[in-house]
C-alpha cells in the first residue's frame, strides 16, 4: 500500500517538474535571444559608425582632390595657370614637374658709374631642385613685346643660374630695349628640344614674373597644356645615356683612330643594356695645312631608338631586327668617314655575325686614309666611346 502512495505522489510531481523545466528552458531561450539581439544591435551600431567614417573619408578625399585640382591651376610661385583655350599665343606652358624652378625678386635698374650704360638686374633663388634646363630670360615691355636673352648671364657665363641664389645683370643694349624704359616684366622659361623631330618644341615657364614700374597689362602667365600637348608630354622620346655617366657599365673594344692625352673621350654606355641600333652624326671640313681642306666627322653619338632626339644631327640606323655589330673607319689622322655593319639580333640579345649587312660610307675619305674596324664579334653592343675635340679623332664600341 505504501508503494502505491509513493507512486501516486511521484506521478503528481511529474507535471510540476515538467512545467518548471519548461519555464527554465523558456527563460534560457529568452536570455539567449536577448543576448543575440543585443549583439546584433551592437554590430549594427558598429557598421553604422564604420559606414559613417567611410563616408567622411570619401568626402575628405573628394575635397583633397578638389584642392589638388586647384593647386594644379597655380604654378609653384602661386601664379594662376591660364586655360589653354583663352590664353595668348605667346603664353609659355605650365612647367613639367621634373624641371627646376626659380623665384625672382628685386628687379631694378643700376648704373655702374656715371656715363656707363644702365644695367637691368634681378635676384634669383632656386626654389625647387630638379632637372636643370638651359634657361632663357624673357624681358617683356609695356607694349607686350618680348625679348629673349640667352647665354652669357651671371658670373658663370657658360651655365647661368648654377648657384642656388644670386643676381643676374645685363646691359639694356644687350636686351635691345631703350635707356628710357621704365616698365618691364621679367621671367624665366626653358625650351625642351626632345620632341623637336616630332614638330613639337614646348617652352615652359620656370619662374614667377617680377615687375618694375607699371606694365598697364596683365602678367604673362603660363597656360595649361592642350590634350594633344599632354599626350606628347606624357610620352617623352627615349634618350641616349649621358656621356661619362656609367663608367662601370660594359667593356670597351680596342679603339681605332688618334688618341692623345688632351683628347677628351665621350663614353656612352647604356645601363639598361639596350642594343645600339645606329649613330647620329655631322660632317665638316678642317685645314691640316694652309689652303688645304679635308673632310671629317665632326660629331658622332649613339642611337638606341627611332624616336631618340637628333638635336639637329643626321642619323644612320639599322632596319628592324638588326643592330650595330661593327664600325669600319677611315682616319687621317682624325676620322674622315665611317661605315656601319648591322647584324641580326638573336633571341638571347647577342648578334648573328652570319646574318649581316653593311651601310654606305658616310664622310669624305681621302686616298691616303688608314682603314680600321671596331667590332664586338657578335657580342651585344650597348654604347660607344668617342674621342672628340671639335671633330672625332677615334672610336671604340662598348660591349655588354
């Protein structure tokens, strides 16, 4: 009987326990759901903050781009850059970023001594280092006429503006302006001849304008590039390496010609190991004896690409797929003529001596000239060593 009593009591307790378990489970689920909801809400707030920050960053980037665009409309000295469409024809271009730039100030007239010609002087400072062009001083009068003054400026006649700061001075007669001139504008420009073979010769303003008196007209500001100019300026022609710049690059062949201690050598060696595909040259005459003129090669420099600037020289160049492998020379005692031997470029960059052709003789060789040859015997030619003093005296090739 007692067993049955205990069993009935247990049976009565089971529903209560089940209810309690259900309540506990529901409480746990509700707790988990609340924690999950809180976590979702926190994640949502976090994402909103991140999105807000991203929006702020995007707005800052937009403002920065706008400011940079505004700065592009100013030259380094703070002068406005004119739109290409509305600028006067004589306006120089906005400068290239790689060019050096100068700050001019204190434009003035000075008379060194009573009765002497007045000088026009101004102070310059190198404001930004960069590639150093050959500068030209532009003197602009109140009538808008511009005079260009190049060379023999300052204390270093052969290379003006080499110092970081100084004064330039020159006589009014040299600038071709009257003594009674009172109103002037002066600034510096640099003309880049790299595109000259492509009928493009850009002139850049590389300083601010400095004024004396009252011009009665706006300053000569630089102008923006046209789309056509921008396309060319952003794709400059490849250049030859500077002479003497890469002394440890390559190995020279034996030279042909006259080499003396006083004859300077212009050694061109390409650090990129481009193959030599031709030469730029000029011809002239000299008098070894009175009333006796002899032809000679007056200039000779290597060519690596068909777009490489000629700077007024003539060019002899290989056809596609070939490069210079040897040079025949005639000397007496300077180089009077040369002939290029072209060889097929093999896949490994060396030259195929069995697949070659020879160009024409260039120059005016004499009947008593000596003949020699400089050759790499199939090795890749990456430059030339030219002994030059007014005319070419000797030549060697530079091999990879």
